[in-house]
């Protein structure tokens, strides 16, 4: 199979998952398959698994199918379904759930984690914007109208939420996934800053040589997290999600 150069974050994410599973999964779903590039790499890295890409947009799902078929990637199934909506058809259907970026793009971390947990029989792996402090940052990037009252491209804004690591781990625990681990991701390639100010990842170097990922004016502290279903008593009396 022929795959375009994968994103470095996807390569490291799959390695992270492989370190946390003891045996090859029978079935994996990637939620928000988008245009299929990440999905194709997952299929290659987990050849023994039955892989499904879930995508809410019919247009993107068609692009993902074309991407995989034109590169002879498979077997893989792409289903049109919004992972953010509970669906009994997919309840605990997959051994593993893989989520790239999605949890920081939804308005509610609690609802997002609940939806992912509803899909998984055994484990969930995700990339999320996190920090180790005690506040959650709910960030909505909205396009500036070209003219007063206009709405460019019909856009309503995109979330770039940065959550407390504590918020996320407790949310997984509440949903029965108490075996939780996380590690920060540092990208290993330089990405050029756009000539025109806009959203889109680029890198900046610190004085000690580390790379920071930035999008527009925002620092992007990406982490990889892995949560396994376990018999852990739910937490009581913990208020999460407000950051206050």
C-alpha cells in the first residue's frame, strides 16, 4: 500500500498505542476519520485489526474512501456517523477507540469522553490539548467578519480547548476507564510559520532546543492519553469541566 507522508503526530501516536497494548486488537475505530490520511496509517500499523473510520461529514467520508481506494489501503470500512451522538448500533462494538484531536474540539469534555467510552470494549487512546494545572480553558476561535454582520464561509467557530489533566483522568474514571496514563508529545520536525497570520500548526524553538507547536496565537500543548476499562469505583463529589 502507498501512503503519503504521515503526520509526525500520527506516527508517534500509533507508537504510543502499541506500547500500551499487550496483544493485537481485533477491531479499532478511528472517530473523525476526516479525509482518510490518519486512517490509512492506522490500517498499516495495525494490519491484524478490522479498522473502521467514522466520519460525520458525507463529503469527507467520500474523500476518505477515495484516498484509501486509490492507494489500495485496506481492508478498511468508512461509516457515516457522528461519534458525538450516542448510537446503540456502535455501543461497545470496538476493542479500541482512537481519537486524534477530537476531545479538544468538542464544547464539553464530559460529553466527549462519555461518547468515546460508549464505543470501546477495552481501551481508548486520544491526543488532547492538556496541561497539569487546575483550570480548564474553553477557547473558541471565531472568524472575523469581513463586513459588519457577515459570517465568513458560514463558520461558527472552532474549539481549541485546553483541559486540566486531572479533569480528563477523572472524566474517564467516571465512565469506567480508571486505568489511565498520559504523556506529553513533542514534535520532532520543524514546521514553517505561515506567511499570513492564520490558524494552522507551526513550530517555534525554545532556548534549550525544544519545539513548541503553535496555531495562530495559541500554544498547542498536545498530550497522548490511554485509558483502559477497569473495575474502579466512580469518584464522588468532584465538580469537573468548569475550570473555576
